[in-house]
């Protein structure tokens, strides 16, 4: 009933306006190489201070849905994923477009994105509330162990090595620590500089890490020339036979995407890779994958869109971000004095249902806009980056300043922009950094509360069933890649030591 | 770009992080132990900084070993030329722009117009046509943003 009301609210003038703007801007940013959804949402946050919380979440969730979908256009026509989530789509989308069927490739991707979004929305509606009821029973140690598990999971599935993922997550946690400690009221790590008493705020750090560092990286790569395919709308709508032929693949990939989305911190790229690999392994024609396979496009796009609804589930139910963009959404809720987590359903049910409604309606609007305007959207790929990037820098400055009307935040943004750029160059993933930054305070407060209850004993962390399970999973996640690396290097050494086969 | 970073970048970044975390550890010594609670404010920052140093040492050793084997010195370099000078130039110009805003040298609109015209001009090698477009864009962005943010969104801007 409340959900129906929320859907009804979306169709009132202002919420509808924000939903349309959010979805279209999201698709647009997704379609422009070098710009990401995280960048757009971080830059939009300052504008939401002056909106009602419901309008703010409608705008941001719509942007999230749009940005994940828009990446498919450049992935197909330029062989350059507009967003990292569309990376698997390039493998089959581009070859199909190059073979003279760009409309068909885009049509398959758009329809699959729509189905993925709808399946994950159903999961969101069905699972968020029961999970939040379970989460209200979590004790402080359970919560701490859950966050620890989430951090290890994020680090272990991020691009590159486990060690670098862990460095990134821990660095994010460390950066969140300067300032007055909320538990004791004492300043820490401030170097006696009073301006640091308030700590480093999320927004300038986010804009720096996701927008400024990306701009610096894009300027560095201005000479990158993409191979282009001309756009054609032929085959943009899937036929009934197509739907029938792809039905199982669509559902399977959407379920994989939703499940991956639910896992804390594991974003759309991983969902897309897993669904693509599964589709390839189960296909009757695996040899066609990578050469323009319809199944490949469908699997990748259904899964990456399905992660959106899936990732909102832990955010709503437990206050744990399901992806980097969800970490930014948590920041947005906090700016509006809304505490994400299990009590969200009790204290701010209207916000939860607005998020769910926005996710549904934005998904439908995304399908209609992308099907109708894909030709126009494709032209956005050719916007000259030499003009676009400095313009976005101006928005970064405004966004960082608008938070508290202080230039310190703008300097912080620039410093983290440069740090983010070098971390990226060293292949240290930025996702765990932001998630660590957002979750550190919660993790520390839960641990300290738990220790106060037990008078300093860590025992429940390893003896309580829930926290012990989370700790065990964290340990396995930590040890498994190390064991895998060790096994691989042993095998390589054995192969190198073996006498050459004259055979 | 390749999936692996160059050993030199790894060494530079891990050394930088080791220095930063050592400073944090030094500063964290000042944090008094908890009075009303067992843990206090200090142990977690110390543990996190210590762990980062440890992990950075792992990256450092791995990078040094890769370098000694002569592996991957050129990895990370794509097939197209990288515009290092342009990237550094834009960062420097942006810092000057922010400094100008902080010192309130002139209005946001004028500073933004100058910043955009110069930066776009710099990236397009000051081609006359691009410069003209950059000036128009700068004027629209500078004066347009000042009006939009201060009058419509009611957001304060630096120097406004």
C-alpha cells in the first residue's frame, strides 16, 4: 500500500520532474566516455541540500539507474565502456555493431537492461524488509563483524590484487578518522589544527576521488582515439521470438546480477562478468562469445542493471552500501539527517518506498528514453573532451564549496583528486576507499559499544553465532586468494623446473 | 591501459603511503587511553595505519622483485601518447583558480571565465577558433553559473 502511494507520488509534478531529469542525465553521463555515474551523483549532492529528502533520493536513484544503462551505447558503438559496468558488453556489442547491426546490438542491450532492472526491483521489494527485520536483531559485535566481512569482500573482488584492495579500504577508513571522536569528544589526528576538528567531509573527498582524479586521468589520455561505428536504429526493438529465445538467459543473468548486487560493495562490473561467464559456459554456441553473440550482450546488460536494485537491498536493510554509488547515496541520506540501516523502515519508511518507486519508474523511463532517443544519445559520445573536462572542474569547485561555504573543502577536494589519480595509476581500486570511508565510523562505534558491554572482552566476536559466521567468511575471503596465488606460483615453478618435452 | 601498474608507480605510491601512515602513527601517540571505555580513541587509527604500512611493504617488496627481474617496467603504458604536461598544467591552473577564489581577487564569474578560456585554450593549443568558443563557454559558465546558483538554487559561491 505504502509502495503504491510512493509510486503515485512519483507522478506528481516535482518528483516526476526530478525522476525524468535524473534518468536522462544519468543516461547522458553514462553515454559519454570518461564520465561516470559516481561522478554525476557526487556532483549533484550539493544541489540536493535544498530539496526535500524524498525529491533528493528520487533524483539520485534515477541517476543511478540511468548511468548504469547509458554505458551500453559507447560500449557498442565505440568499443569503450561508457561506465565500467558495461565492460563485458564491449566484447560482443562492438563486433555485432561492426558487422552492420548496431541497432540490433543496442536493442538487445536496452531490453536486457530493462528486464534486469525489473527483476532486481522485485527482489528489492521482497527482500529489503525481511532483511531489515533480521538486521535489527544484530548486536554491536555482529554489526562490526558484518562490516569487516564486507570490507574484505570488497577488497577481494575489486580490480587488481587483494593487497591493493585492502590498502584502499584501510586508507578510506584512516581518512575518515581525523576530527573530534564522537565517543569521547576529544580531537584526534588533527595535528592541533582546529579546522580539522570537524574531520574530512565525505563530499569533498568523494568529488576529489571520483571526479577530479577522473578528469586528470582523462586529460592524460586525450590522445586516445576510439574506433567508431555509425549508428542505425534498425532492430532496436526485440521481437517476440527474441524474447522467447533469450528468456532463460535474461532471468538467469538478472538473478546473478541481483545476487551480486546484494553482496556488500560488489558492484555492477562483477555482476556483469559473472553473468557473462555463466552464459558462455551454459551456451550451446560458446565459440560465438566475443564475436558478436546475442547471448553475451543480453547476459552482460541484464546483470549490470540488476545490480542496481540488488545493491539497494543491503543499503536499506543494513546501512551497508552494495556498491560505490550506494556509498554516495548513504552520504546523501546522512546529509539529510537520515540514518541508513535497519531502522530506516521504522523511522523513514516514506524514504524507503520513494527509493523503491524511483527505481521502478526510472527503469521504465530508461527503457523508453533509450529506445526512443538512442540516435541522439549516440551523438553525445563525440562531445569534445577538451571543452567538457575543464567545465566539469568548475562544477567540482562549486560542489565542494557549496557544502559548508568554505574554501578548505575545495582544497581537500583537489588534494584527494591528485591522490585518487595516483592511486588509480598504481591500480589501487577506489571503490573500497569510499566504502571504507563511509563505514569506518559505524564499524568503530559498534566495536567500542560491544567492548563496553563486555568490559573489554573480544570473546563474543568469535563465539556468538552471527558474528562468528561473518568473521569466518571474512577469514576465508582473505585466505582464499592468497592460497590461490601460492598454488599458481608453485605450479608455475614446477612447470619451469620440469625437463623440456622433446615429444 | 594494462591491468598491471608499473613497479615504479607502485614503489612511489607505497613509499608515499608509508610516510603518511608513519605521520599518523606519530600523531596517534598523543591520543590518551580511554577512561570510560576499554578501547579509547587511539588503538583503531594506530591499527589501521600500521596495517597500511605492512601492506605497503608487501607491495614495495613485490615491485622491487619485479623490477629486479626486469618485468613490467613498461607496463601501464598505452598505445597512444600520454599528455603528462597537459595534466600537470591543468592541475596547476586549477590550483591558481582556487587560490584566486580563496583570495577573492575578483568575482566568481570573471575568474571562471578566465579559467575556462585559458584552460580550454591550453588543451587545444590556443587554436584561434577553439579559443573563441572557449571564451563564449567561459562567459556562459561564469555568469550563467553565478546567476543560476545564487539566484535560482540559492547556493553561495566563492566570492559571491
